[in-house]
């Protein structure tokens, strides 16, 4: 749909694993500032794809979320990272899974999209690609990775899922989505969740851009982002399209949260967990930052 009003819209999430009673002031401040920065990029006419990549890079490298720097080791004792990115207009997409020791998995995912004929590279293949293409490596993994601020090793189970994501509509009508995670705490070596999967974890087309967070196994089994996109395309209003999909995830035993923007400038950020760190802003709405309802 032509974006004749030159609208833009942005939503960010820092994971649906927020636990009632915890203080999220630091992450809320960070999400608010980042949303403002992305707002100025969109006002200046930057593409949705550049904006979501930049937003997720910032979320990966700040150490406040369970993605990039804030990720925790898997059951084998090392950090394995998943990320994906999708451009709605071209339907180009890129992803990495179980990537070790690169600073920004989302940048590598965009590299896969732009420099290979493939959508996803995993494990040692992703690592070789990232190295060959000069992406920044973590110099000292033993000191680089740190638990998100305010979290100790005693309570990491309580705060599982701190994945990050961004969705944007730009002034030319382009939509894009990106998601990045360190996965779930204590995951098995080689486990891959929804986040790097184009379809369940991340989706963008001409009508909608979506990023998921939550228990990946249930999100995958419910169809995740594409289940919302297909419902929306068939005429189901956005809130209902999301509610039906979140309801299915709940029935399967999981919990999750979603951020979505549409070509009409609609924004939705619902969740069925206790809370989800999130922020949004658009030409039609002021900055919103929240963790709980
Ligand atoms: N969905 C992510 C995964 O299953 C976890 C999260 O959202 O925090 O890997």
C-alpha cells in the first residue's frame, strides 16, 4: 500500500521475560532513548531495514538484554547466538543460528542476506562466513559476556527470555523486522529457537512487520509471526490476529510477546507473559515505554 501520508512507525522489545516486582527503570530509559534515536532516523527518511538493524545492534551490544553481550552460556558452557532480519518490500531475509563470539549477530544476518544466495547459516558455517566477511569478533569471550544488569546467576531462570527485536515502517512505505537472542537459559548445545527462523520469529512483507519473543518451541509450533501475518492479510484486524496466535501459544503451554507495525501505521505490542520491555513511537503517536500493562 502506498504510504502517501509519509507516515513512519517503530516498535522495540527487550523480551517478554519481565518478572513482576523487578525494577526495569534502566532498560526502560535505554529503550526510550533508542526509540527517540530511531525516530530521528525515520524522520530523516532512513529505510526501515537500516533502522531495525541499527536498533537491534544497539540492543545486542549494550549488555542489558539476553542478546549479544547480555547472553548467558548454554548447558555446554558457551554462548550461542541467533538472529534474523527481513525486508518486507524485497522479501529478502537473512539469519544466523548458534553463532559464537561475534559482537552483532544481526549484522552478520544482514550479511547473509546481502552477500549469499541463502537465508540462514548456522554454527561453524556462520562463523566462517562472519570471519571471512570481516564482522567484529568478541576479543575475549570470558570477560565480554555478562548477565544483564540487576540479574545474578541465582535468578536467571526467573528472567528467561530477554530477546530483543525491532519493527519499522519507513516514510517510503517500506517495512522491516529484526530479532536477536542468546536463547533460553540452560538450553542444550545446538538448540535453535524461533528467533533466527524467518516465519516464526521474524517476518516482514508489504503489509506488516513482526518480531516475536517468548518460549521459542511453542512459538514455532503455533506458526509465530507468519500465523499473524496470514491472519492479518486475510482480513482479521491486527489485535485479533495477534490475540488468536498468542492464545494458541498459551494453549500449547508457552508464553510470548509480539511487536508489530503495519503499512497503515498501526502498532501493536501485546504479550501473555507477566511483562514485556517495549517502546514505540510513530507520526501518529507519542513515545510509549513500558514493561507491564
Ligand atoms: N524466543 C527466544 C528463544 O526461544 C527466547 C526469548 O524470546 O527470550 O530462543
